[in-house]
C-alpha cells in the first residue's frame, strides 16, 4: 500500500532528531542501558509558576477554540516581550501563535515559497529547515561553514550563494546544532549583502535566545533596513522547559502574519487553549526567572567540553549558546573500530549507539557531514558516564 503514498511524503526524509530519540527509547524498552544525548530537550520540569497558570486556566474552563492567531492577551504579552528582550516593536496584528515554533516555520515557508524558489541555509542548520523547504517544492541551498570558522558563514559566502531565484534565507542564532551566536556586527555585515537583494526574506529563528553564556544574542529584525522583510520566530519550548506544550510564535510584517493565520486556519486552527494561557505567564516573566537552568546548562557544557577534549580525534569549538556540542569527528573516518568501518558521521553515530549505548545525532542531518551532535541537556552523572563509555569504545 505504501506505493499509494504521495510524492510529497515520499520525498520527505524522516526527522533524524526524532528518529534517533525514538530509537533510543525503543532500545531502553528492550532493557538496554542507553544514555540519550539525541533530543534537544531541557531535562528540567516546567517552572511551577507556569504550571499554576495552566491549572488555573483549566479550572476557569478555558476549553473552547481560541482565535486562530492566538489569544489577544498572549499576543500583547509577546509584543511586550519583543520590546523588552529584543528591542523590537511589533503590534498584536503582527503576531501569530502556533503549535510550536516548528509550525511557525512551516507556516512561513508555506506562505512565502513557490516551487523552484531557492532557500539559503547556512550550515549546520536544524534538520527540519530543509524538509520544510522541500515540502514547498522549493530548493534548499546549503552554505557550508566549518568548525574553524566557528560554524558561521561570511558575507562573501552569502553573496556568492544568492541567485535571482533566492527567496529566503534562514538564520538561527544561537544555532542548533553548533551553539554559535552571530554578533550584532556579524549580522549587520550579512544584512549589508541582503540590502542589495530586496527580493529575499529572512527567517530569524531565535528559539534558543535565552540559553546563552555570553553576550545577549542580537535579533536580526532589529536592523532597521531588514525589519520589513524579517520574520522573527520564537517559542516557549527551550527557555521554559515546555517542549511538549507546543507553543511557538512569530513577529512579522502584518501581511505575512495574516497569511500565516489563513494557512493555520485551514490546518490546525489556534494552538492549545490551556498552553496559551500558561504562555501568557511564561512570556511575561523576565529571563532571570529561568536563569537557574541556563547556569546549569553552562556548567554541563564546560564539563562535557573538558571531558571530550581529552579524547583524541574530537575537534571542538566552544558553543556560546543552546545545549549542544557539535564536535568534528572526521579524524575517525577510514578507521575500523570494534570491527566496524567508520566511513562517515552516520557510521560513527551508530558505533556510539551500538557499542557505547550513547545516542547522538549524525551531522549529516544538519548539513555538516564531519560532525555529530550531542545534547548536554542531561544530568551531569549521565554526561560523565556517556563520555566515559565513548572513550572506552574509541581507545
Ligand atoms: N529541536 C529539537 C532538536 O533539534 C527537538 C526535536 C526536533 O523537533 O527536531 O532536537
């Protein structure tokens, strides 16, 4: 029967982050002692003050359909947050709340991309960007970077990748999977290039905004000349440990927001009512309310970098945000370890799963075939044990 499936779904790869997480879960169920560093998901509980808001919403009988683009109170709270944290002025009619930032991104792609349009993806990039572009029959063009360039692209590379067909570019800072952050200066240099190409729209995915260990990340739309063609994406999942609540949102030119609302109105309607009520409380909270999680992530990052740095063949940079390390492990390519030939990052990631019982995600899924992604959103104990096992397998 699978032959009856559409070309659309057949052309779509499975999400490698979710696939690896499912595999790790399955192996755990079979009794294997798997440490999963695959999924990017905070291992904290959602803060009590947010849970309380959700409980109150249930008790107040919030059970009806919501406005497709989100409750007005939530959109107002998001506008306040954009001003407070990002120096961005949006009005409620420029905000659309969705079922996770993933849906926000899919909406934007669906409303802006035509078949044959080109989407520039500075690599490494989050696995679903390319798939979402593919679903729109658009062509994604990778702009490669390397660990030596701190996984960032240059203005020259951006210029060289642009063609008359280029419709969008996706930026993501702090970046999943590399943890790199573009400075204001770096973003302004990229904006200068885009200034000469007014047909290009910019999607700025800022979902890891609050999880940073140095300078506060800069919002691309804060560059005045870019505001009218930038869509700022954010959500609650990462900063507030609310992955399963599924609330994402955009700030965008009003005509784009309106189109996203129309798209969403035919597919899912408004996001979950209880999660939206809780989201009002979450986005209204100042970032210091969740700083304890960021501090913990930083301490784990340092531990993991220190331990992995002692393994020959792991080339590391220092991620400035998010909760991943993205080592270049190409030094192992061509070697045979435990009777397994390591030809690429997929083989290496499978080696770690099968021989060390540690789940990671291959860099190939992120357009960076020399690397693997390891999430350090796990306990210190698990992280230490995972690196110990990896070291044993490789020695
Ligand atoms: N964004 C997270 C990750 O990269 C969650 C899984 C997903 O949606 O890809 O692991």
